[in-house]
C-alpha cells in the first residue's frame, strides 16, 4: 500500500508539471516569438540564451512528466510495482542533471538581464500579461517591473518545488525501516536535492550580484566584461583590497577570471593560469600569471584570508572545468590547485613570444613541459619547455617568402636557443645535421644541398658561431672538386688539400679563400710540381717539375693571354730518382693535419656525455638522434610530428647498457659485447661509429678516392679505433661508478695498443674498408698490374715445369714416378715415366686453398693467421714427402711460397699486403707474422720481375 508521502509527491509533480507547461506557453514562448530578430550582437546573444532556457525548461518538464508517470503507476499497482521504481529514486542523478542545466540557463539570463532586455523590445505586450504572471507568482506586486516579474516567475516555482522534494523525500525515508531496500536510495535522493537546494541559492545569489555589478560600471567597461559566463564571486568594494606593484582602483573576482580595473583600462587574468602563493605578510598574498606578478594586500588578516580563500577555490573550480557541487567551498579542507597544469595563453608584452599563443603545460606561471607556440606570422614551435623557455627537443617551422615553403628546425634547445644536436631543413633545399650553440651552428655538422640546386655542395666538418671554422671537407659538385683542410670565418684558411675529378690534386696554404705561398701539385700522370700556382692550376713564379721518368724542370713559370705556359729554367735529364715510385706514392696532408685533432667535434660531445655521467635525457642532445628527413617542407600540422627514438626510451636503456658492459668484461665476452654495441645505431658507441663513418665517406669516397690520400685515411682508421676503445673505457668507468665499485687502473701504452689492434680494429675496419681498400688499390695499381701479368704467365706452366722453373729442390716435390709398360710411343725403347701429385691432383693444393681464404676477411689479424696456416700446410706437405718432420729454411720456403702464391691467383695482392702491414699490431714487429709477411712481400716482388715475365714460356 502506498504512503501519504507518495501521494503528496504525486500532487507536487502534477502541480509543477502544469506550472512548467504554463511557463513555456505564457512566458518563454512569447519571449522568443513576440520580438523581432535583433540586429545587434548583444541582442542576438540574449536571444540565444532565451532559446537555451526554453530547451532546458522543456527537458525539465519532460523529466517531471516521467517522474509523475512513475508515481501514478506506483499508486495504481502498489503491490506489483515497488518503491524503487520511482524515477526520483532510481534515476536521481539524471533528474539532478536536468535541474542543473535549467539553473545554468536561467542564471545566465539573469546575469546579463536578458529578460529585461527582451521585455523592452515589446513593453506594451508584456504590460498586458501582468495578470498571467500574477497567476504564476504568489505575492507579485502590481508596481514591480515586468522584467522582475519574469525573473520571479521562472525562479519561484523551481525553488518551491525543490524545497518540497527535500521535505517529502526525508518524510518518506522516515516511513521505511533502516534495512528496507529503498532506504539507501531515499537517503541518496534526499541528499542530492538538498545539495541542489543549497547550490541553487548560491547560483541565484551570484547571478543577482553579477547583474547588480553591471549597473556600477561604465558602459565601456560593461561592454568588455559583461558575458553570460561571468559570475561575480568577490568585489573589492565589499571587502577592500589593494594591488601592488600594479595599480588598480577596483578588483573583481569572477568564477573564471580575476579583473583589475584602472580607469578605462581592464586587466583580465584567466584563473586557469593564476597561481596563488602565500605571502610572508599576514595581510598579503602573492599571485603569479604568465606575464605579471603582483600581490593583493588588505588592511587586516581576515580580509586577506577571505580573498585568498575565494581566489584559490575559484582557481580549483576553473581547472576542474565545472562548478562545485553542492556549493563553492563546501568541503571542510581547503583545496589546493595543482602547480602543474595545462592551458592556452597569448603573450602581449614585447619579446620573443610577443603575440604568440602558447598551449601546453605550465608550472608556476611559466611554460614548462610539452607545449606548442604559434606566432601570427606563421611560425610554430612544438616541443619541451622549462621555466618559460624552449628547453629540450623541439621542432620549429619558420615560413619563408613563398607561402608553401618553410625552414624546419628539429633540434635540442637550451634556455630558449638551439643548443646540442639538431637537423634543420631549409626552404632552399639545404639540410644541416649537426650541433648548435646559442642558436648558431657550432661544433661538428654537415651542410648539404640537393643535386637540383643551382650550386650543389656539401660541407662536413667543424663550425664556430655559425661559420665554418677548423678542420672540414667541402665538395663542390659543379667544379668537381673536394677541399680537405682548415677553415676560418667561413673561408679556407690554413693548410689544405684539393682533389679534383680529373685526378689532379694539390696541397697549399690558404688565406681568406686564396692560395698563398708555394704548394705541391700532383697530376694524373704522376708528374710533381713544387712551387706557386693559381686556383685554375696555372704555374706562376719559381717552381720545379719532376716527371715520372725522373727528369726535372726547374725555373720560372709564367703565362700570357692566349700564349700558353712560358718557362725559363733548366731541364735535367740525367738525375734519376733513387725510387721511381717516390712521386707516384707521395702522400698529401700528412703532418699538416694531426690525426688526433681532426675530428674533435665528433669525439667532444661523447666525452661531455660521459663526463656528465651518461644521463639518458642528454643522450640525444650530445650523441644525435635518428629522424626521418624530407626535403619537401609541408605546411600541414602533421609535419610537426617527428618520428625519432624518444629520449625516455634512451633514459630507460642507459642503465641496461652500462650493466651489460659490467657483465661482459672477459676477453671473449668483451669482443661480442663490443660487436653488438658498434652494430647498434642506438648505442652510444654505435652512434659514435656511424658519425665517424660519415666523416670518412665524406673525405675519401667519390672524388676523394685519390691514391695520394691513402696515408691520411690509414691514419684516421687507426685513430678511430683508439678513440672507440677510449670511449668504451670511459663508459665502463661510469658503469663502475654507478655501482659504487673502484675504477679500473689506467692502461699502459703497450696494453692499450694490443687491445685496440686485437679487439677494436677488427670490429671497426669493415665500416671503413670499402673506401680504405680502394685507396690501397689505386696506390698500388701499377705493381698489382705487373703482378697480375706475372701470375698470368706463370699459370701457363704445368706443375712440374713451374717447380723446376722456380728452382724448388726436387726432393721436396710432392710427386712420385710410376713406370708405364703399355701405351708407349712407337719407336720409343726407353721406359716411359709419368709423375703424379701426392696431394690430390695438384701440387700443394691444400696450401693454395688456404691462402685463398685471405680475401674472405677484412681483419688483418685473421689475414696473418691465414698466412701462418698456409706456411703450416706447405711444411706439412713437405714433411709427408720426406717422411719426417722438416723445418724449411728461407732458401727452400721462398720458391715454394712463390709457387703457392702463383697458383692461388689472389687479385690485388699488393694492396692486401700493404694494408696488412699498416694495420698490423706493433707487437708483431720482428715476430713470426712479420717474417711471414716479409716472405709474402718477397714473393709478390719476385713475380713482378722483368726476367720472369719475359722468360721463354713452354710450348703448349
């Protein structure tokens, strides 16, 4: 059976539903239809508010009808329909939300006096509607304005209705037992509508206070501040407060902004970006905003507490994005707004950020974290900020004259300027990859233009304050030249080597981009000129030419217009050089570019990274990052996305990298660990190696593949191996320090050299081998050509003839005689003998196959081991022939080794021998490997001899 309270609820809903229907019909609908469409913006906004109120009122009526229907069903069928079925109980939160939307729409109209303004447009009509309004209101005065009556007509029924809700729900709760299943629903519903009652009072009071505020302001200030969203929370005319150091006659705190008024000036501060700091003085507290810092001061602590409490709560409410429910500040504890927050702000003060809009993370009034800056001129910056400045990784787009072209900077920033590694793609189709300092190129970097540009070029080297300075390589594709040398203030300055596409190369001293003093010029035919000459390779002044045949021409050189080269000097045809290959093998740059100082711009950032303790957040800035590059800069926002390895990934991996170094310190494990590190493009050692590879290719590939640069290249490879070993040792020391272990003792020079040649050089040599071996091939091309011809001639000899020709003692031949009794030639009465190899079909086949394995590896150590095994195979074969252990003396070994070398037919053996010799560890000098390599060199030289090539060959 239903209770009297339920019946009362039914009557309450019937009355309220009927009242809402009359309000919609006699108040809201006429407000929308009676007046013509306003022409002013403010009038249109008021009309939109009234339309929203009409929609909210309609929704409130619909939910009231639903509640009424649920009550009617309950009263008709009390036994089958439970109390929980009432809409007010099982959907209390939904009913609450509809009420809140109505209250928000209503108070917005009240705050901006939308009813009064609508009435003014048709005052005669609304004067005739007084009787209708009096029926809706209790105690309406006949003398009050119609606008005020409308305010009361929309407020009074709702206020009464919510009040009755609370009373009836509380009474209904008293009728059910503590353990009744609907008890909890009743308590919740009563609490919800009780809170709504308090919330509504506060909202209505704030709306009325806001409406009253506009009458105290000038029309100019009212036009600026009067918006439906504003709700006045505090006015300095009610609780006095002053502002320092800013000047303000009046302070207004709205629910979304703090406003300072000074004459006709209005300073508005978005509460999302206001930070409240307690002041040292009991009567003052401090406020931080993106561009202003000021304090609010009061005469007594109570006023200061009131203002600080209201400002703090208003900030919290604004950051939550919704009003407090049930009422502002209802909680017992003071809410503290977060110091880190997100928001958007347009800077007005002069400076780099003037007129720019920042959207992102903030901390105590400053951009801090990740955010986006957009300037009105089209510039964009997306990245990390710290204390108000760009700091960390960031991408900036800078529009150029053409609207479709941008400069794109993907860089690390420090305190507002580019600092650290970055990649910059310019609208001119140039790309710079390297380091910056204070916004300028500084340190190591590569500037490259596309082949399609009018003057394509590439510079790889060092920069200082935005200009090329120090050691660097420039390639000019148009002229077909590559300059290797020193720079200063963006000009060639100091010693330098120029290599041309035509094969001519020279070494000279430059000053302000011009050659000064004498130099050395080597032509393609190996002629050597020592003296002064011009950029276009014209000989001028005193000089000396040494021709490949040893002739020299020394004197004064000059040229006239169209008359060729004039020479006044002495031609010496008698003086022959002691070494005919001395001119051809002359190396440029040695001694003038100390190898340890060429690429300090590459080693330096790694050393800085290690000295800083290998922090993960600095790894990208100091060691570089990997990012997709595109030469077509697009205006779309998606271009600001940078596909790169994120620094947080590095930060997480750095500990693992150091731990792995500690776990693999044994010699066998160490080599595998180093191999893995060097092959990993994300490992610090792998990054360092790839940058060194880039410099090596920029110097010695293409135009730089010149035999006269072989010495420079060979020096660099060994230096890089030493630097990478030193880099590993530095990382290991950091790893030990992180674990609190004692650092390793410094190595002596001999131990270091052994580790470099045994561990590191074999691992890094493949990265440089292609360019390096090409230089060796070019340098020893003539000897290898003679060697190849000798090999071709020797290949015409059968085994026995070649062994005989090489004067190999017959008792060492791995052959045996077999007498044949059949198939003798006619008329031949002497026994016929044939000889067969003891080792398969050919002599010394195992040694030959072993030696051929030399070209299957680039490791000098492994090549020497192949040579040692070849020697062992030769001795093993001879021992089997003699039937006993036998050590070959040099006189016997050399011809046998020549035989094996000739049958192995290794191409470019001279280049191989010289590369092994140059890269061989110093510890092997004078040892077995040195002896075997010397023997191989003797074989190589012997095969080139003129008498062997011209020896009468056997008939086929």
